[in-house]
């Protein structure tokens, strides 16, 4: 059952070079330096983050036919439109150039020049016609603004008109007060963001107002499956927005959740609460903690058994038409 992996990361050298051009004195220089320390040449990230040739055998062992690459939380939201366009172009073009050597094996959730909404709308329309672009990759709060912020609605309307897939990666705030020195920003904060963006999309009415989008939230929704009963009770008590015409557990149309977890119990809980039909396969390779994508495949099979696992693994949300 050849699978589609909707959640994987890759950083081309062209993007590292563009980030390195952010000079001292630029407000984003510290962020750029931190990015390069992790993802640049000789950085602390797994070497597979910048190489595709080593992935092919790993994909074959996991029976993954196509892997969709995205930038994730490494985005820089530069106030200069010119700088942001340069960064985004370096990433998108670098990935598309790299994947051209592996026809059919890799595609791209393209980055966009946010927070510059007008330019992002133009780029969305242009990228939707480019071979190898499977949709768009954004974070849960681009430039510090949640996705239901009115400033993003023209762009969201554009995505809906394009019938786009939009992959939403967490990017928890780097707050020592919240996470402390314990790596909890990613161990806990990322999952909190997954749940939060899901619930904001539901409660704000974005899902129903813009039905053309296929949203993907990673990590099985970050525990949102365990929150729905409580939220349904709050809805019944009139404590959620009046515009939400049905309980949250029944208001998930348009949103999918990837399986980028290696814990079968977490995947099983998500499948039970959210429904098998809302789960898609994602590995978070090579940042997900497992050197083998097949570990995540086995977790899905162990969690839900057959034939549900086959449907999850082979579900394919790439592209700009309903599937």
C-alpha cells in the first residue's frame, strides 16, 4: 500500500545562503544566526535535513511513494517585502530544483511571502500552476497573528478559490516563562499549538466560510481529540461563539490531522475521536525523533489495524482540486 507522506522537512542550501545574507543590525539577525546554527552547514540538525539522496532507501523501506517537503517553523517573517520575497523564492526554488532529480518521489508545500498578504495572494495563484507544488506550508501564527485574524482572510479566500491544501505547522513562542530550559517548547508547546489552531479554525467560522481548503494539522491534532468532549459541553452551555452552529466534534469538515507520532495509543485516540477519514500519513522526517519512516507506518497499523491503516496511509491530499 504505497503511502503519501504529507509531513517532512528539507532545507536547501539556497535558503541557508539567503538567510546568511541577513546582516548584523537587521532586526532578524539573531533569528537568522539561530537558524543557521541548527540548519546551516555543520548545524545541529540531522544531516538528512539538507539531503534527499539518503531518503530514497528509507522511503522504499517504508513503502512511501511520495513525500511532501516543507519548511515548518523555520520561517522568517521579515518586514521588508523585498527581503521576504528573496527568502521565500530561495526556499521554493531550491526545493523544486532538488526534487527535479527524483521524479514522483518528492513534492513541495510552498512557502509564501508573509506577512505581505497582497504579494502572498499573487504568489499563491502563480505557485498553484507549478509542477511539483502540492499546496502551501505555513505556521500556526504567521508573523505572530493567528490564522483567524482578519488580516489573513483575503489570503484564505484565495486558497479556498484555488481548492488548495494548506499544511499548518506549529511554531510556539520562544518564551522562557512558558517552557523553561527543558525543551518543552517543542515537547509540549508544539502540541498545544496544533490543538489551538484547530479550535480557532472551528470557533472562528473559517472552516465553514472557506470550504475549498483542505487543512492539514500535524501530530494527530496535538491532543485535540481529548478535548472535544469538554468543548462540546461548553458549546451546549452557550460558552462558545454563537456563530458556531454545532458542537466542535461535528464541525471538523475541511480539516485533516497527520499521524506524525510514533505512539500507537495517541494515533488510536485521534482515530477514535476524530474519525479515520480525517487522518493522513505524516512522518515529520527527519526531525520527528525516529531515523526510520517505517516506524511511523508501523505505529499507524498498530493503532487502527487493517483496512483502516491502508486508507490512512494511501490518503492523498496533494494538489488544487478536491480529492
